[in-house]
C-alpha cells in the first residue's frame, strides 16, 4: 500500500496515546481468549465427537439410578446399534480438591462406544485380565505422577464397599490418549463387575446412565422417543437426549455460561469501542489542517476517508492480534485449575472470530471520524491551521 508510511506516521504522532489505546485493545482480546477457553471447557461437550450418540438418564434427575437390566431392552429397540452404561463415582485422590471424573464401565462396550479414546492393545488386554484394573487419561496420569503398575486409592463419599469402607483401590493397567483436542483425558475408568460386586448389596444392579449409539443420526429424535416410550410408567422412567445436551445439563448447574461470557465481553468491547473511537476522533480533529492540505494538493475525499479508516483498522488489528496471540500462548498450557477444566484451550474457531472482531472494531471506531474527514471542506480546514 503506497500510503502505508503516511498511516504509520499518523499513529506515531502521539506515541503515548497510541500505546495506551493499543494496550487497551490487546488486554480486551486477551480477556476474549480466556473467556472463550473457559466457555469451551464448560460447554465443549456440546460439540464433542459422537453426534450419533444419545444419553439415557433417569427422568427425574441424573442422581437417580437406572437398572442394569435396561441395557438389553434398549438393544431391542429399532434404531439402537449399541448401548453402554456409566456411573458417576465421585471420588478424590489424596486431597478433596483433587476431584476428577471416575466411572465404572464394561471395558469392551465402553471402548466400542467411545472410539475417540485411544488405548494401546496391550493395555486393553491387561484391563480385561485384571479385575481391579483401571485406565486413566494422560492428563491425570501426568498430574498425579501415575504410571502403569501403580496401585491407586480413591476416596469416595458416595459408594461404600460391602465392608463399610469408602476407600477403593485400583491398579493402573493403561494410560489412554484422545483422538483429538476435544477428547477429555482426565477421567479414570474401572471395571463395573468389580465395582458392582464390591459395593453394598442394596445398590447392586444399578447404573448412572446409558450411552446409546443410533444406526442413523438423522433418526436420533425417533430413537430417543422410542427409548422413553419403552420405559414409560416403569419405576424408573427415562429421559433420552443428545450427548451434548446431557453434558450441558451439568454446566447449567453453574449458570448460563454462554450468556455470562457474552455479557462480560459485551461490556469490555463497548468500553474499548468508546476508547478507540475517542482516540480516532481526537486524532482527526488535531489533523484538520493537514487533511485540508491533502485535499488541496489533489487527494480525493474517498482517499482521505480510506486513510483515516485504515489508520483505525491498523491500530485495532495490531492490538487484537497481539492480544489473541498472547491469549493463545497463555492457554496453551491447558487446564489452569489442575483438573476442573479438562477441555480448557482457545479454540481455533474462536481465534478466527477474534480476528474478524478486531477488523470490525477498527471499522466501527474509524468510520465516523473518517466520514467527518471526508466531508471536510478545504477552506474550513485551512482556516483552522
């Protein structure tokens, strides 16, 4: 661009003002990155792999249990390809703050249901051969320093063993990875048969929820309706919903995360809009005479408009890209809470949205000063010199 030097020189005219505006924009976009990472960590399950999966839970509440016998009945329902059950264990390791997901599962059914969990063949073989065996995600293994062969005690306040103890011990037989960045690699999964036989008799034969795979995702709504009709008027009626909606149910207990983050960002960017807009308006007022000279020597009104608009966009984009880059760098380390936000990262989709937002910020804050400069008459401008 042949006028790039002129645009850059205008930004350097008031270095302190430009620097402060630049920093304000950068900080706003760092906040945008962090809030996007938090929102993704809390609502990322809505877009996780497995659009062909549905979750079947108790109609009343997720804390209500379902009979394990429901599994075979589900497999007979038209449209259901597979079914696997999980149960929330609610345990901690060494310290009550070390809370992460654990669940008893049937190994073969579970791994077939969740192909995004990558477990080495030898680990799978060891899991099937070890009654007290468990597999753990790599993030938790690295966090707690676990390795294959370790015996890990997990304390839970929910499930008492038949001897009255609340401490369960598992042998780590495998460490799994995720197929992609959206796969949660913090949980620990152990065998349901060991869990069911070791817990108190009154709760045996019950599970938390079922994941079912439908044969045709386009028919998921019909399958969900048939599943709920199958157990209608039974002692444990069901509610079948998409996997993402099930995960979102947990998040909704905290609040409407999307609305909260949107409200915070709207307040921040409204403030930045005013700050940047005021900067550009003041810059145009200070250069009124110079703009008149540009028009006097042959610059068209449209060229003057583009010069001012380009100046605003350059400032906004440089600040935005700096903030987005810093946010990407700071969130690259993953979960800052040590386990509460396993999917914490700045999604590429939001990063690109941030780039577009920075351009939009530049246009909105620069358009009115640019129009003012375009409409400026040469005689009026030169009179103010």
